[in-house]
C-alpha cells in the first residue's frame, strides 16, 4: 500500500484558492489517487479521483504530474464551509490508508 | 435510497462484553469496509470485504471479527471489548475501486 504525506494543517481566507499537495513516492501502476473531505462528527465524503494529468469537477481540481509521485488538490475560492479535514488516499480501492489528513481552516 | 446506515448510533459497553455493529447498504455495492477513528486521528481500516461471503484484514484487525453473509450487510463484532476499542466506527461501501460512501458512524465507549 502506498504511503502518503500531506501537510498537517493549512490556513486560508474566504475567496482564496487553496492547493493541498500530497506526496506518494511509491505509488503503484494500478493505484488511483482519491481525495476525501471530513467534517466533525461525520463520515468522510468523496471529493475527486484521478489517475494522471488533470481532473476537474464542480467542487475541485486534481493535478497529477507525469511521474505520479505527488498530486495537488485545488479548491477554488474557498468559503467558511470548506473548513474540514482533507485526506489524500492512494490505492486500487480494496484497502485504502487514510492517514491523518490536512486540517484546512478558512477564516473571514 | 437510504445509502449506508449503521446500527446502533451510540453504545456503552463494559470491559469484556461483546457486541455486534451492523452496517447496511442499499446501493448494491460489492465492496464494504469497517474503519475506526480515534480523536485527532485519521481513519484506520479494520476489515473489508470485496463481495458476499468474503472478508479480509485491514490495518488494525486484532480484537474484531466480521461477516458478510448477505451482500447488503457487513457485521463487525467485538468478542471481548476493551477500553482501547473506544472509538467512532465508520462503515463504507463502494461499487469497485472508486468512491466510498460512508455511514454516519457509531460512537462506542468501553468502560
């Protein structure tokens, strides 16, 4: 299972773009990169998933370089409600490792 | 659709007691998972299942057993509860390698 490393915490202000980078040096060929969001007292919620290059949905963008050893979750124009823990996961879906995630705090 | 439901929502046990947590999903997903989350920590995978009748160990399987007799249900059992098993337990399901859908969690306290 590929291990991931991401910052423990990040601070931002409303309206700013936030980029959270995750490193996964030993990612395997079959592994996908998936990001989840978790609010207090709730289960995690899927944000976005990708294999290579760039993926965009209505919530975020995911940038993956050619070597796939890292990935960046980009949240455009964050709001107070984006304050949460963000997890980067790497795997083929059968047994994912969540880690401690990145706590994003958004202030007004 | 109810999605993923967990029963019970809260439970208090005494050391040595046993209990079973029930996870049910109505999305016809093949994969199901049990995680635990301790304060300030990420989720740790206990056991998972890739289909009816199958189970596999995750990161922290000791002290837990699971069963997947029906595709829609995934049971987590504690045979002899210990204070170290005080945690929030989350169940999830997924159709395959992609997104997991999580239940609301079960808060378990072992005294």
